[in-house]
């Protein structure tokens, strides 16, 4: 591994230095920019990307990507990641009783999780939000504090060094240069839902800054489902000169969530507002606090070349009464170095990206018996340490004006260590595990014209297990890494009245991580499946049917199954339906008023167990959005959901074998609900 890493490092340095870039002004030393006196609206620095530039950069990936403009989901309730990502092509997201947590997956990554996600890398302005062991918390993200969201599906996330099966989601923050000086937002609605945001932004000379404070509370559609959260996000930048700028990021999050738990299908149909008896008796909840400090230094030595150094420190506290009381305190810190160079190589346009990443996390994991929601006697205690080191590089060469070839690879070295500090019965659950490997990538793009292209890629991915897999269930479960070989073929099309994002993919997975529960929901630990197959279609469509009418749709076809598994044969993987369609039709009667009916359709639910003995029911939900602008500063909306007041299943447990019985494995979705919002944002 050290030899391979050294070779990759030398290769990346050699290619980066060899690129003979030519500045747009014909070469030579860059001219010193004249002093700019700022009056009113500040000039935006080149180091801060705007949305159109971000779209062009995403379109240059030889694979599936997507961009979500925050202004789009701010036109309705924007309380959770499910609200923000529902119409992102290729993203499968299912809400969990209206809370921050959800089942978030791309191409079947981390399907067993409806909380504390896995299989994706979440980023803030290119810096990892994941813990060092690979897991992530949904509470760490505030959709209202993003200017736009970048989605890199599969191996296309190598742009930021991610090499998981699912890819990466990058939340790009507004700054003092592109945010309104003052934003006030209020939302209210059904089941005691209340949410607000106050944001300030501005520029003063070489400095700029943005600060967002948001808070929300809801009683919840179900019993024992109260949610309360407060989030502070801020960033401040300083421009040393036209080539060098720095930015600091500050995050403080405090959330408290009651957990209503799962119901049987019969209970969910009779009274979906019920909470599970066990959740009430144990007062199950998840209280979470996060303080995070990040920094980024960006140097642009010449046009087309940039070096970015990012560092972060995160302090997390979790108080989590479930079947036991989990009290965790963790400190995570990391450093990323990224070089991006665009120019010419041997007379051809060339784009080269290389980076180094290092992360470490230390966790004090204390566990107690749950006495009605309070900690009783200690049941266990672990000191856990995770460490990751990675090196990645990718080079794109325009072979001619139409053909673009991409070659890339990631090398990773990961360590997971746990020390049992409360040994009972002579049983020591300590372990040390090391994982390493290289994930290569080959990609090709054919440019039909400036706004249409076909792409294909072949890649490998590697995912070490998190502590959730290594210590889940009774006893210690030592599991191996998950490896996959993926192939992808897609089309991107952008016309005046039609946009299309279509991708076919097929991934053959060795050792897929399966977190198993029994029919009663008790954890059985995590195992590696022999082989499994993930394949499907991701489709995003935008069609302007007439000047006042626009249709948007996001369709997923998921075919995930075991491949001659010793236990499950060729059965389907649980946790995801075969098909899902989200569509909305927008009618803009006037520039200040729009009407938007929407549809979510799952014709048949997915299996809840890998034995394929029980399937969740399908559903069809109808909704309606109405809103617009009162004047240049004021915006309003009405967001109506589940107009038929259907009793439906939003998500479900993933278990080993339900034995055909109706157990407590279902999470009912919200009933008919209405939300109204008002936002004041002067330009």
C-alpha cells in the first residue's frame, strides 16, 4: 500500500507540473487588479462559483451528476433533506416520521439505514461532513443554509476523492457576495409545525460574511414524535489579493427528537398516529449536538490552476435512549489538500484533479440500561478510534473537440480500532481492523454538441465498515470491506424547452454490508453478503410544454438482488421499491403567481426482508403548491401534501426474515397536511 500510494503521488505531481497552461490573456504574468471601491453590490470574486459555473463543471464529469438550486425547494416547506432532495435525479430518499432522519440512498448504498446514514459522503463546500468511520448524521445539514446542492452519483464523486458505491452530495454555502443582506423566513403548518430563519450577509472591503440562524419545532403527525432543532451556520472570508483567499466556517446544531417507532401494517392502517408501545415505555429519543469549525485556503497561482487546503474539527454529543441508552462523545478532525489544473497537454485541452485526505475520529461510547428513558447501570463502554488516509487523482483529456477520455484512481488506507473498557463475563469485545485498496476509474464522453453529450464509465469502489457495522448487535461482528465494480451509460441533454438526464448503471458487489435484524426488530449484527447486483435506471426530465407550463419528473427503476447467495439465492434486496416516480406540473399564470400540482407514485412497495416473505404496500400521493412574489422582496407559498389523506407506508425496517408475519417494521407517512410560508429577502 505505501509503495502504491507513493507511486500515485509521484504520478499526480508529475502530471500537474507538466500541464503547460495558457492564460486567456495570451500567457505571461497576471496583471494586478485595480483597487475597487465597493458601493452597494460588491463585485463577486472569481474564487466563488456561481450556479451556472457549477452546472458547467458538473456537466464535464464523465458520469451522472445533478444540481439542486436551493431557490427551488425554498418555494415549499424546507424542513428536511427529503424536502430538499426529492427531485434530485438518481436520489432515493424516504422520510422517517417527518424528522431530519431518512433513508437516503444512491444506487442502493446503505439501504439498511433509516438513521445515521452510510454509503454516501456528505460535504460542505467540498469538506467532509461524515465522521471518520464513514457514517454521517442527517442533523448536520440545514437545507436553508445551502445556496445549491451538487450530487455526484457513483464514481463521479472522485472529483472530491469519494469512492463509495453511492457517491457524494456537496452542500455549497452562500457567502457575503451572493446572499441577500437580510433574509427573514417563517413556515407554519399541520401538527404544530413551526420553522423560521434569520440570515445576514454582507461585504466590507476585502472581507465578507454570512450568518444563518434557523429553528423549528413540531408536535408530529404521530404520538411521541415531537421534534425541536436549532442550527447556526456561518462563514466569513478574507481576500488577501486576487490570487489568495481564506474562509472560515462555523456550525452549531442542537436537536431533540422523540422516536415513535415502528408499527405493524395492521396498526398503521387502523391508526397511523400511534407510537410503538416499546418506544413509549422506554421514552426513546435522539438528542444530538454538534459544534464544527472549518477553514479553507484557496490559492489561484494562474488562470485555470487552483490549490485548496481545507481543515475541520467537529465535536459531537449524542444522548440516545433506545433499547439501551447510548451516550457518545466524539471528536473528528481532518485535512484535505486538492489541486485542480485546467489547460493543454500535448496540444489538447486537459483537466487534472489530485488530492490528499486525512481524517481521524475518537469516540467515547458509553452504554447503559434504559429505565424509562433514563440511564440505569452501565452495560458497556468502548473507546473507538477511526482513521482514514486517501490519495486520489483524475485526468480528463479532450482527444478532439468531441471525445473526452478520463482516467482516475483512489487509494485508501483505513483503520478501525475499539477498546472494551467494561468487560463483563470475561468477554472482551475489543478489536483492530485495517482496510486498504485502490479504486480505479475509466470514463469517456462524446459531445454531440454544446448542450448534449453521451457518457460511459467503468469503475471500482471500496467502502470500509463504520463502527455501526462492526459493533452492531450482540457481541462483536468482524466484517470485511465492501467492494463493487460498476458500469454506467448515460445521456445529458439541455435544449431550450427540454432537459433530460438519463443514466443506466450496473454494479456487481462483493461483500455487501448487510445490517440484519430479526423479525422482532432486534439487531443480529452485520454480515458481508457473498455477491449482489445493483442495476437500474435514473431519469430526470424537465419539459417546457408552453410558455406558462413546465413538467418536471424524477423516475427511478431499482433492480437490486442477491447473486447466487448461499442464504438468499437470487432474492431481491429489501428496503427499496422497484419503481418510484415524482412529478410536478407548474403553471405560471403571472411572474408573481404559480400553481404546481405534484405526484409521488410507488406502484408496489419493496420487500422488508431479504427472505422476500413480506412486502410493503405501494401508494400514490397527490399534492399542490401555490405561491409567488408579492413584490421584489416578499415571497409566499402554500404547500399541501397527501391531499387524499391516504394511510401509507413511508419507510420500513430491513430485516433478515419476517417469516411472512406482520411485525412492527413499518413507519407510517404523514396524513393530509398544509404548510404556509413567507419570506422577505430584499435584493
